[in-house]
């Protein structure tokens, strides 16, 4: 078999398959996230914000905080996504149109596969066509800008919090200068 035949066969095998999500694995991941969420009062406690004493301390603190508050940071990221979608009505409409198309594809395929001019389309091809037709609407709605805004704001907020919040291993660290002084 030649390289082109092998590539064509691999592509043919991939295009007809849908990615299956294992519900027990998802449930286990969600349960693990629930167990590792830290109290929000501890997460936003401004008395625990201190300037790091050195660059080495900053990197250690950031790594420890990202490990300790990982689930809280996921909630911050998710909250920013929801905020971005809710505050952009056109983006909300674009997502609704795409999800509606996916629902129609799902309902139509329960009865029989969709055929156009005698050609039967696989599930993956149908979803790809729905995405292709929805792409211009997402482009007009500014989905790319929204994605990069969410990523940027999340990165900045998480980096600031992780580097300035005293990690649980550091304790109270009274010897450091407070970031915010009481007036």
C-alpha cells in the first residue's frame, strides 16, 4: 500500500467516527473538581495578598497557588465565558443557531441518515457542514475576539492572583510587606 492510499484510508476511518465521551470519567472528573474547590472566602481574602520578596518566591508561590486553587480558577474562567456570551447578543444568537442545527442533525439521524442527491453523509460530515455554515455567523458576531478576550483576561487575573496571594504552604508570612495597607 502506498503512502497516499494509507492516508486516504486513515482519513476515511477517522471521518466516520464520532468522539465518545465516557460519562463515568466525566463524572469522576467533576467529583474530583468538587472536592478540590477551595472556599471562596479564602480565595478572595485580600489580607492574604502580599508582594513576593523575590522572583524565586514569586514563581514558587504562583505554582503552589495554581495547584491549590485550580478548581477556583476554572470557575473564574467559566464565569468569564458566560459573561462574554451573555453580554454579546449576536454571539448568543450564533451559538443558538449552531446548537439548533446540531439538534436538528441529531433528531434527523435518529430516523435515518440524511441523504442529498443520493449521497449519504456521516454524522461527522453533517456536523462539519453545520459548523461551516455557522462560521460566517460566528465571524460576524466576533467570536474570535471573544475567545481571545476571555483567554487574556483569565490569564491576567489568574497570574495576578497566583503571584500575589500567599500560598497555604507559606502560612501568614507576616514578615512581608502587605500589598494593600489599611488606611
